[in-house]
C-alpha cells in the first residue's frame, strides 16, 4: 500500500499508475504524429507523474514500445 497526498492508503503506486497510463496510450505511428505522441507521453511520465528519467524510460521501453 502507498499513502497518497491526502494521507489515505492507495491500492497502487504512482509508478503502477504511470504504467497503466502508458499501456492505455495508443501506439505511435511514424508519419502520423508518432513523434509528438511519444514526446507527449514521455513528458507526462516525467512531469505529470514526477518520475525519474530512468524509470520513465523503462516504462516506455517495457510497456509502450512493444505497441
């Protein structure tokens, strides 16, 4: 269990939420704004979820890139 900002317990961690977000994001398609979509997801992982760059890269490689 993790504690959220309101001091209550959460069932999942921020990293798990970020993984679920990445998995729900449609795969990037070259020639169809794929670079922009990947950049947007990366920005959300680092700035929105406040993840370290290495953790964000790992999520991208493991959970997003296979799409």
